[in-house]
């Protein structure tokens, strides 16, 4: 059964692609969750027309690719997303999202498969996302993933996705060291038996 993906689906395809899947998988999983829609002739024709329009804005030569790379090098993509207090996203930012945002802000088409993002972005932060614009033409695009209604702290580093691990290590180290007992509390604990003995003898 042919469907048009409305979201990126792991091991199936990217948003906007027409894919052939088992009928049961489509009806029981993809369609109820609105991850895809049935690929009617009209919808496929509309998709092909849109892709053809965007293709005119894709790099067609090394020189053109360098011009686009220069433009993207000056571009800062910004995604405002829902995130928890620790910075974890309720969802993720995928190569498709990045390609769509580049199209929205610069009207430049980039191949989603040429966006160097092995895993979707799942934390707020600053990132440098590599894109192969054309053969031997590559550019890093600054990408900000910001919590809704908030801003990033200035000390955040690009792609600082290891912060939670560092925090966890710091907690483990403090636990291993144990809590330090204040000197006066220690003295009171040591003196306590003597005070009890004095009371008994009295």
C-alpha cells in the first residue's frame, strides 16, 4: 500500500516521501497516528509539483553550490520547541525539520540525506549542523534549539549534548565522597557519652 509520510518514520522514510508499506502496518500504525496519509493520485501529483518547484532552487554546479554555502554560512536557524526543565525536548529536531526551515528562511533546497545529523537533536542548545550542498561543497549551519518562550544561556556550547552526563558524574562523585559532618557536630557526638555518664553518676 502506498502512503505519503507526514512525519519522519525510523526505518521507513522521511516526511514527504511516497513509500510502499504493508496494508496492516499502514492501517494499524501509520494512519491512526497521523504519521502518513493515503497516496492518492491528486496528492502525489501535488507533491511532485512542489518538489519540482523546489528543485529549481537546488545547487546545480560547484559555483552555485559555493554561493549557497556562503549564504547558509551566514544563516542561523532557530527552532522554538517544547522542552522539560532539564533541557530534554518533547520530540526532536530532524534533518527534515532543518531542510524545511532552510527552505522557509532562505528559499534554498537541500537534500535531507545530505544533512549530517546521525541522530535527531533531542536537547536544547547550540549546534553546528554540517550540510553537503554539492559535491565537495560543505557548510556548517548554526542551529539554535530554544525552549518555548525562553532563551539559551550564553555559556552553552555548540551541540552541548553531554551536559547531563557530566552532571550525573558530578553527582556520583559527591555521593562517593559522602557528606562531610561539620566539626562542631562531630565534637558534640564524641562528647555525648561523657555527658551521659556524668548525669548517671549525679
